[in-house]
């Protein structure tokens, strides 16, 4: 310290007394000076150790920084694609009027008191849709009663989905399609007419009439009440999804089956004549579905998720349990979905228990026919060529073989093609999860890895020494995502599960050690990291983590000794 900061004598001050204000000021300056010196000293130490953030502390950190730059590029590209997706969506808000508190109480009388009594009819035509918009979202509106109508008119069926490949609007340099060289002399080869899809969200007290073509054949309703959906003969709606809604009526009035591409003709099917004409619903109360032909109700059913037996299962609440209603032998039936549809297009159809049982019977019949054919082909004759007996063909089973001998295992619960299809779907979700992780979308990666693991649970390999799908790898990858998001306990749990499946999984061991270290459990982390180092001794990241953990343990031990 310099002499200029020396304390004043007691004699100085006011009226012979000590100037305490001056003492306080001087003491504050001294404290600030000491703190500044400590901060400068810490900064110098960090700079000397390369910890000031200017330079990467390790090759791993340098790689992470480079990856972060790539992630930013990917994010910009994704933002452009998201902007393009928004450009094809038309959002129609408040067509019948705003939604009030009374509209969501399912009390039609109280809703009527706050609205006009004259019935309204709003027609959605091409005039309401901007160029290029083909997905329509109808939301945040309420009428006075079901007498108020919103009509998706036949005029929407004339919307043409045809865009030049290299059009400036909604097209970006990153698109692969821009590498296509157009022949401007050639006319367009294909046009698709109609809207792509319709969403109905937070709509109350009205009737919605579908008269137009829907290219995807799908309508989705969410958070609606006191609404009638009427699908008429001109529409092409095969699938309806209704979630978290009350007092919904769904009518198919001479509507065509999803197997048809246009209005009903003499050789076409009605809705319900095909097994893929379906209504999915979850968390819906007082739901009525009816099929009307020539103004006559041929079949109808009343659904209610509570009365239909929805209960809480694991983390899923009763409102999340999905049901499906479809026609069986000309009558509507409601069943619980026991196997969800696929996210990759394979096994895409959600299945009920009845359908799974029917699939099992079909497979058993096919197996019986194959055995019968084999019995007819395998015969034993005596030396004179006369038939002695037929050989019984046993049911295929997994047999034990000598070490090194090739064998094809046959599983009684799933066919070979089903196993291959399930494994392929697991691999696809795993690959998509890896892509999301590489792009820094860790939450999306967790979802995709979870889908792969859920699908893998369907495989009949729980009692086999060799798994049909590497669950330990996916668990380890998901642990890496949790580490990135700072959810260390979940990361440790996934890594532990992976190690139970495969104790030699180096990455799982490393990530479990990192998770324990991040939670301050250094003594538990040390042997885990040491095992990872033993499995992969030349891995610099593992070695560095092991050193850091050892330093932390020494610090903890010093604290205990000093305490």
C-alpha cells in the first residue's frame, strides 16, 4: 500500500473528536482496493492457466466451440424452413366472435345471454385464403349455439397445390429441389387440388360443415365444446382426431370412404366401409359419432373417456389414453388403443387388442397352412415304393447348437418380418436422434431416443444373450443429452441402465462418471471414471475427467481435515 492511504491521527477531526465519516470512507477504499487486487490476481492466474475463456482449455472444448458454430448455421437453416411452413398455413381467428369465459363452461344457456340470438353462417372460400396457403387452422371463436355455422365450402376444392420448383417465394438456396433444372417449355406434370389439412382449436357453440376436398384426409379438433362436425358427400375426410373436448357430435352424412379420392359415386365406398376409416379420441366427454345415409342414421355410438375405462397409467393421465372408433360389421365400436402408431411410417397404424388378436390368429393360420403343405411334401416309403407314413412337422423352436455353428432363431411371438420391421424403426429413430444431437437439439434427441427404446421393448429378446437392438447405446446417447441439458440425475440413471445391459460400454461408464462428478459425488465418480479409463486408456477426455475428479477429492479431503 502507498503512504497516501495511511490512517489519520486521532487529533484530526471535528472539534477535537475523531472524524468517523472519514474513517468509514478510508476503510471502504481499502476494502475495495484489496478486492480489486484479488480479482486481478485471479484473472492473471486464469490467463496463465488458459481458463479466461479466450482460448479453449482442451481439444474437446475446441471441438465443442466449432460444433457450436455449425449449430448456429443449422439453426438459421431451420428457421428458414419454419418460416416457409408458416407461409402455407392460414389461421382464421374469431370468425363467429371472441371466446368468453361462459363459452368454455359447456353451458349453452349462459353463453347465449352474452351473444346475439340471430344465427350466423360464415363461409370459408378461396377469397379468405392467401396464395400458397393450404393448411387451415380455425381457432379461438365461439357462436351462440350450434345453429351458428362455419362452412368449408366446395370452393376450397379448387385450390391448386402447384408451385414452380425454383420460385423465389418460399424457396431457399439450401433446398435440394433448387438443383433441379426446369424445362420451361414443358407444362406442369401434376396438380393437386383442395386443402391439405384442417385444424380446429378452441372453438365453441357452433356447427362446422366440411364440403371440400382434404388432401391428407385428416381433421383435428382440440379444446372444443358444444360443436358439431358434419362431413358431407363432397368432402374427403377419412380420419378425425378429437382431443380434450366436451359435447362433440361428429356426423358422416353420405361421406365417402378414405379409399375414395372424390365425391361418392356408384362404385365407391361410404365412410366406414374400409378398416382405415377411423376416429381417434382422447380426453373427450359426451362424444357422439353417427353415420347418416340418405338422411337415415345407420349406426351411432356415444363415447366418454371416463365411462369407456380410461385410467391413469404410469405417467399418462386418464385424459391421455387414446381410443379409436370405427365400423365393424356395419356397426360403430369404440376400443382402447393398446399399440400406438409408428413415427417413421412403418407399423404406422395404431392397433387395438382385438386387432392384435386377429393378427395372431392370422399368423397361426398361415403357420398351420405352411405345416400342412410341408406334411404333404414329406413322405416316407418302403423299399417297394409304398407310402408308410407322413412325418409330423414340429412347431419351430429355438434349438441349442454347438459353439461356432450358425443358427437362425425363430421367435414364436413375432414373425421374422415383424422383427426386422421393428428393428428398422428403432434404428431410424436412433439415427434421427443422433442427427438432432449433432444439431444441438438435445430435447428433440431425447424424444427420438425414447421412441427407439419404447419400440425396442416390443422385441422378444429379453431372455436372449444377444439383443436384437443395442439398447445400451441408445441409453448412453440419451444420457449425453441429459448431461448437455444439466439434468445430471437422469443422465446418471440412463448411464447406469446402459452399464447393466453392457458393462463394457465405455461411453456409458464415462457419462455416468461425469454425471456423478457434476452432482458433487466425487468419491462415487472416481472408480467409474477409472473403469472407463481402463477400458479406453488412450482417451484424453476420460483421462482429463479422471484428473479433475482426483483434484476435487483432494480438495474435499483437505476441507474435512481443516474442519
